[in-house]
């Protein structure tokens, strides 16, 4: 699958089934980028490749019911935690409009989408990655019902392709624990169109890698990532940044293979701060870190210096801090988080997560 046209569902194929109605339920996790996607071209094509760890506990669970209707057109109801949620509809409407040329059958059905998150809604954790990934695999289940001959590889790639059209980072939440999205010369099979599971052996040092998410600010995002990505157009440092992301991804590939945790810490923290540096140097400019974000970062540095435990942080487009560390250091780091870092979180709230595997069909 090398071009977007490979993902167009061919209607009127002899082998296709007719399906009147049905329902599927899938869960999809969130993911945390280590090399960041920040900046995009038309049609949700990333300006640079990115690499993420898939999470395990932070998930969206979505049931998609579908029933054939007479007239053609996009039609759906949206429930969030069992209640109608009008506010989420425009994003889904836009998603359906973007994917209908690849999935023309969606115009034949009325959908009821019922979605819940395992993480609290107002936690400042973006649900767009897990939400769009969960919806994309559900749509692909509908497509597989129409075309049972579909291969598993096609299912996963097209699910990622569709999720990308909903939210770029969502394409990294479909399958695998370490996922690369975006064309990169030394990552075989990498594509701007979808995420792939890292096609190389990842060192045991990273097995079950831990991610504790410190909820520094649970409020609405000050700037949506879509707006943030746009600010990379005409950004004075954009081209250098895109070049650097390629270099960092090559280097990270090497680090993940060799298991060098000191190099991992340096690269991951540098990526996080570079992401925020891009925001601070765009026009208009933003500071998404809060004083407590910096308090936490300083304490992580002191703790690392003192204990030599290779714990590090990364950030997404907000004030929350992801604390990353090897599984074997869980007791020591968790005690540190409880004693020294939790006081910088809103209501002392943090979420203990770790590396996971991607989407799961529930029924
Ligand atoms: C900082 O995937 O949320 O988390 O494609 O516009 O939906 P859209 O953006 P989104 O951007 C994620 C930005 C990031 C970095 C990353 O996840 O790679």
C-alpha cells in the first residue's frame, strides 16, 4: 500500500456481501510520542516522521451500531458515556466527510457511536488519538463484514490510514507497542499514510516501559494541536526542526535496539523541550508548560542525578508530564512520584500507565 488510492473500497465487487445491520465494539489506547509530530501538510500528511510508545490503560472504548438506510448520506448519533453529546459531533462529521471517498459504504448506513474513556474526561489527556483509532477499527470491521476476504495486514493499515484522517497521532494507536508514522529512510515500510509497528527488535530494557502521567493541568487545552501544527507553516525554525526529527528518529531506532538508557533519556527530553520551543517561537507564541511542569522537571533531574535511575520526562502539547522509566525501577520511582511530584498535580492526581499493544476487539 503505497498510495492513498490503494485504500479506496471498490463498490460492486462480486465477492462483496450485503449487510443490513450490525454492531462492533473495540477499545483503542492513547500513545505517547517520543519523537514528536508537529507540523503537517495537506491531507494529514506529517511534516516529519514520529515514533511513539503505545499506552495500556488510557483507552477509549467505542461501540458502533449500523443499520442500512434508504437515502445515501452521512448520518450518525453520538453518545459519550451513554448520553448524547452534540459537542463532539462536528469532529466526527468532519472525519466521516474525509473518509467517505475511501469508505463509500458509510453513506449507506445510519451509525450510532457510543464511546467511553478509561481516563477522566477533564484530565487534560487528549482523547483524540484513542477516540479516532477506536472509531477507525470499528469502521474497518464494517468493511470486513462487506469484504470478508480482506487480509489482516490491509485491515490494520487501512484502520491506521483512516485514523490519521481523524487525528494524526491516532494512526499510531492501532497496533504494536512501538510505532513509527512517517516516511523515514532507515525504517523499512514506514509511510506518511499510516503507522507501522517498529520493524526492528526492541531491547528488553524497554519491555513494559512505564509511563506515569502527572496531571498538572486538567483544563481545556489553550491551543488545539491542529492550530499548533498550522503555526509550523512559515515558522522560522521549521525546516531545521523537520530535519532534526529525521535524525532523532534514526538515533532513537538505534537506542531502542541497543537498550542504551542514558541516550534514551537525553533524546526523549530534548524532543519534548524542542516541541515546546517550537510553540514558544511561533507567531502567535504560546507557553503551554505551567510553573508546576518546571517544578516536576527539576525534581526529576535531581532525582536522576542522585539515584542514577534513568527516569525521564516527555510532554505533549500541554502542561502534563509523562514520567518514563524502566519496569524494574517501578518501586523506587513510584515512591518518588508519590512523595515529591504528586503535590504538583491537580488534586494530586496521576495515572499509572505503561507500554501496551494497540486496539482490541471486544465484540
Ligand atoms: C504534540 O495528532 O493531536 O501530541 O493531526 O491535528 O489531530 P491533529 O494533531 P494531533 O497532534 C499531536 C501532537 C503531539 C505530538 C505527537 O503526538 O506526535
